[in-house]
């Protein structure tokens, strides 16, 4: 069994004899069986799109649990420190976390367009779309 696994992971043509990382399917199987808790039969019966949906749901669930733990930790830290400070301490000021500024940064980067600018960009996009369709139809008819 171990020879079959090592043979499937070996690329064969490497001059240094080093083994490369396993193929993508083996990595996905490791996540499915080892982390998510799917049985091997369940994993093998899934299409890629189905597994991708399961993985995204599992990832969202674990990320939410991690964020919840960090939020509780910083609230506890603020409660613990507040009697010993003269200024008001908020959890966000005491322990800033990466997702606190995540949404604020995205809002500032969006340009505000007037109605004329928006219409101009829409018409430009339509023109480019028409040109690309003309090119693809002329190249397919010319070949």
C-alpha cells in the first residue's frame, strides 16, 4: 500500500530524486476526509462543483467560529483592562482585528459616477462587446 501511494506521488522525471507535492485530487481528498469529515465513499461520489460548495460552507463555518472566538477574547480583554484605565477602552481600539477595517477600505475605493459617466461607460462596454463578437465571428468564418 505505501509503495502504491509513494509511486502515485512520485513524478518520476526529477533528476534529484525529490518527490513533488501530491496531485490536486489527493489534496482535496485530504481536506474532505481529514478536515471536513466526509467518508472516502462520499468524497468519491461527489462532482467537483458539489465538493467546492461543501468546502466553501465548511470554510465559512470555521472562519465564523474563529472570528467569534477572537471577538470574545477582545471583549474579555477590554472588560479586564477597563477598571485600570482612566480613558474609556473599547474592544476595537484595544485589540484591532483584520476584519474590522476590511469593509471600510472597500467602500472608499469605489468611484462615484454621475449619470452621464455611467451611461458613457455602459455604451463603451457595449461597443467593445460588439467589436469582440464581430472579431470572433469573422475569425470563425475565415478559418
